[in-house]
């Protein structure tokens, strides 16, 4: 199983979740929301080659923590994964839209200078604005749109720009998400939990819930669960080579 967008550091007992992932051999991209969380989160899983820690600065924290961009720059050489980054156009985040754009732009530029990174990107209520910046700023990095919820037109544009997608429990549940997934290239899809922010069965989603996501994905693709899992693993291999 592959969980390519999970906030391990934000569970009440991160070590317990890490131990479960190790026991079950789950591949995890552990994302962070601020650069100052990276060292500690990375230390949780350093010994396990299947769990990687991404360096992030979440758009919802762009105003409060924009000053951590300096630390972001310092830590960037230590990892090839960046996230969670992006833009959020929700009403409560519009108040600091310009700070969000400044932070996201700076990060995309730093990643290019560093030779490119694998990036997991938030685009809620701002898919076009995210795509505009990716189009203008990204050549060497690989953008993965996590929980993409734009229109079909925006999806087509994202595909043309070479974006990948990570899909999770909330997306596979609704009709809109399922329709979007059915139009995404199968060779550019990964699975994610986005735990603990997403709820599954009235509790925080866990990397172990990826089985449920694979099950739904298999239905959408009219594939068996085994071949669905094989496709996702093949995708991860291709992403990393
Ligand atoms: Mn997230």
C-alpha cells in the first residue's frame, strides 16, 4: 500500500502510526505544514526506507509562518520531497491571498534552483491559480495535485502540464471525485489518506485505510484489487526513477 500524502506528525501518537506503517510495509510520504516541523518528523521515521518526510509550508499558514521560508531554503538540500504547499482560495484564506502566492512562488523557484523536487500540492478553491504558477515556474519539479477538486477543464489542463494526482478516501466516495478520477491518466495516480484531517468511519483516516481507497479505485477502473495495487506501485516506481 502507498500513502503519498499523510500528516504523520499531527496524530496524537505519531510513533504508533509509524510502527503500524512499518509492520504493514506501507510506503508513506509524510508531509509537513511548516519547515520547523521537518527535522522532528523526519527523525520519527529515519530508519525506515519506505517512509519519506516532505518539507512543507501549508498555504493556510502562509501569513503566520511565511517567515519560515528562510528555514525552508536551509533544509531543502536534505530532501527530494516538498509538501504540503500550494494555494487555498477558501473564503477564510482569501484574507492573506497575496502572502500565499508569495510563499508558493518562492518555494517553486527554490525547488527549480535546487534541480527539481517531487511536490505534493494543495489546490482547494484555487486550481486555476495553482496551474498558472506551475505553468510559469516549474520545469524540473514533478507536481502531484493532492485531493484535486477542480473542473474537468482544469483537470485537462493539469494533465497537459504533466501533473500527477493523489486520490484519497473523500475523493473516491463522491460522484464528482469518482468522475474526475476516471479521467485521470492511470499511470499518474497515487493513493493518499490525508490523515488525520480526513474522516473515515467517524475517526481520523490512517495510512492503513489505503486498502479502502484501492478497493474504490478498482471499481472505478473495473480492475481487480490486485491489479489496481500493482498499477499504483508501478506508478511510484516510475515517479522515483
Ligand atoms: Mn494535507
